[in-house]
DNA sequence: TGTTATCTTTTATCCCGTAAAGAATTGTCC
DNA sequence: GGACAATTCTTTACGGGATAAAAGATAACA
């Protein structure tokens, strides 16, 4: 399910994100609020981190706070807005600047690693729609970091936008691959290898001529003779991620040189 | 919501995908089947194409076929398997080979365009989990095409895997951006420009110091002085897509040269 | 004519988001 | 003190989802 930004009252939504609600009058009638937007967002993030976006429900968040699900509606207009708030909150974990002392290349690598690990910490973020950015303060703050790095290449804003899209797509895609491959087997109680083994034996069963019918697929899954070039990095995403990242960096370099 | 492959009976699921069900005895007691897996999958694809994955429900597909939602369970074990079948079915639209006469570069471009347009025709495909590939015949057939092109570069299987992941992430990301930006406003009845205008005026309202607080974000959104280099392609994805694709191709070229 | 296997609907269970109404709490004003 | 109003939170209810279980309908066999 793709989750869109709250389409409710856009003004209220922005006010929540930017905390620009008029500071309430100190003294008011009625019971003291037992919750706050902050604790609700926090609890919701805990649920999503632990059980994934699909398992996030208003009732569950309410439970975690000793309330009913409906109680949340006093603080937050809808689930959509809550997700926007979760999203922006969690984005605060990302750096807003990167060291450019050694040039843009290592800075991009650092950005990519941080961002990948961020997505792996909060895989549900990958389910939040990216097109209509939530436009919260932390999203912009985080963008400051990447843009500063890419600006350093000397590329025009237009090209930087293109490269940014590419970088984000790459890191998000990689994160999705890793996080889903972590999640899926645990849901079934089957390890990743077991799953693949079972699956590939089923494949043989169902299509005995596999190698002949799909020669390319067979080739690409084969092991290279080429030895590992240096010790394999123990980073999440592994080899595929580094290969992709290097290709990307070389592509950017070409764009830079082409001026 | 990320949709996983049906974790039910994996064997039955594979049999459905590969149509390797034992051909039923011709004559059997009981009413003639009024439906078939094929018509169900077709109807489901129509629903998903028209209204998106979120709107896909068993009842709705049943309705479209003049049945209840429950009737589908005679043919398909669960919604998850149905989605797998939809996915593999629709993948048959993609080419399984590309012309390498002019070298791998234009072939990759052709692949990217075809694939982008494919995702735009069936945006719901982007919601189907990619990690645990559905492993249907058309998925493999489609892979034959890309791998053949990338093998032509002379890269090792390991590197081809890395480049493939990168290419798919890029095209999927671009498709997501385009398709969501098409979908979202129509859901609200607000055009894309209106939405952005409303949003950016709200931004000014909520953070008057925007440009000072986020100088990089402001810079990257600014117009280049640089004139368009040649006529803009009228392709979906537009400029951002071509820029990204060229960067990518240059990156691959660098990898090829580094041998 | 059963009997039996099959297709389909009905019914029911348990989830979801959230609207509406009411209960409980706590302040202000008289 | 009491009335009133504002606010928090719960209860109840609605429409929708996937799907299990049971019941109804249909068509071939003995």
C-alpha cells in the first residue's frame, strides 16, 4: 500500500509538522492531556520498526500507550498525518552535512552508507510516498546534506536533481531488497537459504529444462572465476551495493568531466 | 503495503505459475467451472490497472465476473497467489530480447524505455515485493533480455548482477515517481501544479525564513542558466530520467573499461 | 435415485479507519 | 456552592477488507 500524505486539512498538517501551532493558552478547562503528539509519534515508530508498516494500526498504537485507538484522534487528525509525522521525525537521524575534505566522492559514499543504514533501521519509511514529499523540516534538513555534496561537483542544479533522484532510487532499492529479505523469512519461520533451496528445487520440479530454456538467467547466477577483489566489505547490502555504488560514482564523474 | 508471495502451499503456487497442474480428467461430476484462473487474473489486472493496488479486493474482482468474492477461492488459494499470477502474467508484455547491433548502450536505453513504460502501464507492479521473486516463467523470460544485453559488455556475472540491480532500482524509482505524481492529484481532484502551489505557499507561511534556513534546497530547485541541450525528449520520466540514465550508462562504461 | 464431487453463495469471525455520541474531568463565571 | 463550557477519552457503530466454515446448487456416476 502506498501511503499518501494526509490530504485532510493541509494547513493543520503543516502546522503539526513544523510545530507552528499557536502555543496554547496555559490554563484551559477540561482534563489535562495524558498524551502528546510526540509520545504518539514515538510509540507509532516503535510499532512500525518492530512489526512493519502493515502492522501499524491506530488501535495498536493506542494500546501501547494505555489508551484506545480513538484517543489518538484528539492529537492527530488521521492515520495519514501520523505517518507523515513519523516520517519526518525519524529523518532527524540523518546527518545534515558530510565532510568534503577529501572531495565529493567519499562524501557521497558516506551519504549512501548512512542512508542505507537508516532505511534498514526503519524499513517502513520505504513505504511512505516520495512523490509528494511530506515537506517537513527534517526532510529539508536532510536534503541540505546531499545537495551540498553534489553541488561540490560543479554540476548544474538540473543535473544535480537528476543525480539525486538516481542516488535515492539506488539506495532505496537496495534497502528494500535487504530489508524485505530479512523480513520475509522471519514471517514464515524459514531461513533465507532454506527458502531459496526449497524454491529452486521446486523450480527444477516444475521446469526440468530450466537451464536450456533460460540460459542467460543461468549464466548470471553463476559464480565468477574472478577472485574477490580485496576483502569483501562487511557492510549491509554487501557486494551488490558496492558494485552499484561504484558504477554510480563513475557515472557522476563522467558527467562532471563532461562539464 | 508490501505484498509477499503466497507463503501457503509453495508447490501449488509454483504449479499455478508454471501451469503444470495435471490436466484434469475430461469428465467430472459437479457443475462446470464458470470461471478460470485466466479470466480471474485478467479481471484482477483490469481492476489494478484502473484503480491501483490499494483498491484491489477479492470482492471487487468477483463482482466484475458476476460472482461473489469467495467464488475466486475455488481457483486461487489466496489473494497473495493471485497477485503473483497477475505479476507474472503482465510481465509477458516485456521484450525478451533487444537489438545489440549498435552495441550495448542503445540496447540498455531501449530496455530502460520499455521497462519504464511497462511500469507506467501497470503501476501496481511496483508494489509487488521484488526480493523473493515470484519466480514465474515470464519473469525469467524477461530477465533473459536484460542479461543478454549486459553480458555483451563483457562484465563478469558478479558485476552484471550489480549493474542489473542498479538499473532496476533506477527504472522502478523513476516509474514510482511518475506514476504516483499522476495518481495522487486525481485522488484529491487537485492538479499537480495546484498542489505544489498550495504547498509552497503554506511553506512560506509556516517557515518565513525558508531560503536562509535551507540554502541548498533552495539552490537545487532553482533554474539553471544553462539552456536546454537540444530539444527535450517527450518521453515519460522526462529530463530527470534521461539525465539519470546517461549517468548510469557512463558508469557502466567506466566499469567495462576498467575490465 | 441416490451418491459424490464440484462450484458458488451465505454466514460468520476478526481485522481495519474513523464518525458520532456519551462519560469523565477540570477550568471559569455567578 | 452550582451551572456551564471545554477538553480528554471511551463506547458504540458503520462499512470495508481477507477468508474459514457451512450450506446450497449442479452435474456426472453407480
